[in-house]
């Protein structure tokens, strides 16, 4: 009689491995250390990218302003040509630049999207209202500025004569307004509606110049340009007033 063979078999599976609590805590600690090491580098790269984008915007705006002036016998538009209408509206309407965020600094927090209407007063860079540093009542107190002749200004170091840049509404700083808004009108002198905003990392601001170039400036360079700035704002809404 043939013996029966059992088809059944016993499989021996390896035991399931588990992390101990200590091992899990070690892994979490290593991940946290790596994240802490990488985060500053990521933040630095992000801030550098914003500064690069800002300077690209300002270079395009500077070129558009020069084209506009060339079309009008050297005369640059006022920061505010008429009520509720600003220089960025005019450049967009004249097709010198598209109606886009090219007019807006990447660090703008108040209404950070360009819309071609009166709101552009608070969501664009600031245009220099007094490149010739006039001393008349009109040039110093009229927020709309006056007509600057770029052909005349170019006789005075065009690479040092700033035309447009990061701007903040000084009145917001004075009354501690939240959020602080940008300003389409930018001036070199104290008491103006818009003053430079050094809103980028390293306390720097972006500026475009009469020669079409753009570069970042820090607080120690505010007197190296023309007209020299008398007041500016640092991150945290810190006002800096210079007596030079």
C-alpha cells in the first residue's frame, strides 16, 4: 500500500522588523537637523530670485521710460499726470509695457497684482518726480512732480541719476498704517509722499537709472546717487532720516 504524502508544508517567514522608539527619535532628529541646515540656503535663494526679478522689472521700466521720453522730445512723464492717473497707467496705455506685474516689486505685500486703474498708485514702483533736484515750491511740495527733461539730465552721470525704484508711502509709516503701501511717486527729499523702500534682503532696494541700467542699493549708497536721498525705510517700517 502506497503511503500518502502530505502536500502541506510549513513556510518559515522572517520576523517583521520594527523601529524602536529610540531609533525613530534619532531619524526625526536627523531630518530636523538637515532641514535646519537647508532652510537658510533655500530662503537665501528665494530672496536672491526676488531681487533678480525686481531688477529685471526696473530695467524694463527704465527702457520704457527712455522710449517714452524720446517720443516726447526728451520729456519724461510726471509720476501723476492727472487725478487718479499715474505713470504706469500711461506706459501701459501707450503700449510701452504690457499691463502686467512688471510694474510690481516681488516683495510688494499690499495689493501685489497690477491692475490698470487708479489702484496703481499703491501697487507700482515709484517714479522720480524731481530728477533735476529743483528747489522751487512746485518741485518740492507738488506730489505729482514736474516734467523732467531726460536730454538735459543725461549731462549729469546718467548711470548715477536714478529714475524709478522701490517705493513706500511715507504717510503710512508716519501714522503706522497696516499694511504699508507702495507709492507711485518717489522723491529724494524729506516730507514727500513716497520714499525709497529697502525692502529686500540685506536692507537693499532696487533702482533703475537714466542710462537704462538697474541695480540694488543699500543704506550706505543712498548718497552715492543723484539726487541723493534724504530719507528711506528699512524692513519693519524703520525710518532712516539723513542730514547729509
